[in-house]
C-alpha cells in the first residue's frame, strides 16, 4: 500500500491512531505541515453544552454554495454530489453535458443537460472538468472518489468542509448555531470528519498524483463569544481533539473550507 494512502486512512479513521500518524509524519510521509498540529491525540470526551443556555450563541453563517465562475461553456462535466445539498452543476447551464453521481440522494428539477449516472459503466473516461463540492464529507472513503475522478477528468474542482468548521455537520438549516456539532451530539450524515483539515486534505490530494493548480483556504475567525468563553472552548477541545492548546484549536476552527483545483495542462497531457 502507498504510504501516503496509509496516512490518509489513518487520519480518516479518527481513531486512536495518533501514534501511528506521528510516526509516519516523522518519517516524512506527509511532508512538512507547519500550520497545524498533527500529533495531538483524538478527543473522546462525552461532555456536552446546553446551547439553550446562551441567547447570544452566534449563527453558523453558511458560505455560498457555489462561487466558481468557470468557464464551463461547451465542456463535458462530471460531478459527484455526495450529500443532500443541490448539485452545483445545475448552475452550469452553458456546459455541453453534465453527468451527475448522486450517491443515493434524490435530485429534483433536473436540467436538460444533466444525466444522472450511478454506475461506472455509464461514465466517460475523458471529461473536461470534474466537480466534487462539499461532498467527500458524506463518504467513508474519499480517496476512492478522488482516484475515480483522477482517471476520468482533465481538471477537478474540489471544496472540502472540515468537521472542525462552524457548520461541519451541514446542519445549519436545522440548528443555525456555530460549532454546535462540536459541543453536543447531533444526527448527521457526515462520515469523513477532518479535524486537522490542512494536513488531511493535502495528504488526500497527493494520493491522486494530479498537479495542484490552486489551493485556497477560506477562513473566518471564531467570534469573541468563543474566544472569551473558557468553558465552551474547553468542551470543544476535549470533544474534538483531546490534548491541544487553546490557540491551536482557534486556528483550526477558523478554516471554513478548503478549495483545490487539480489537473493537467495540455503539455502535461501530451507527455
């Protein structure tokens, strides 16, 4: 097994594999991630916070669903839509064709240029663009989806949403409270929970072998409601990470999402 994939699997398990991860990092399998704490243990606290006690608990402030202008005109698009949210390809009305993998979720108001496919036999091998937008969080093996797109698409647009972000459980439409899932138990569909997102996503992307053309980290600082409340931050830290400093937790919580554009130039494709 590729050592990088082994690291990815260990991170995704969110088990007590921190010593294994630490060993692999020390050996250089992940590279040098100076912006996050990779070696801290995984939190196992069951303590919860009663949000109803706090009338001023901040909302989650959802990001726009899709903010990439394209261009996609005349292109063949493959999208993986892993969660219950609407596919972003529905906004690409100038695309030549769109094949949509729905991962079992019902899709409404299907545009004429969209074909729903859930069998690999129906998929092309030469898509111009692939889109995986806040969807890998709903599958237990995101590396498998990424490798499928690597084999079929020239360029791939990805947005990851960390579990450690203010709406990491994708539940703001039910309970619009920032970081609520980090202080209480909630029913949700998320299976891939990134709590050290920059290191986790970098390792995942490396597995594909595709060049990284762009990486953008979307951030917003947690409000003073959290940074000045020792009780809430203690519960968040202990439930989510275990042993981690206050400043490290705040820094990770500030990452709302991470965008990647992966792909090959014409020169690379002709090699």
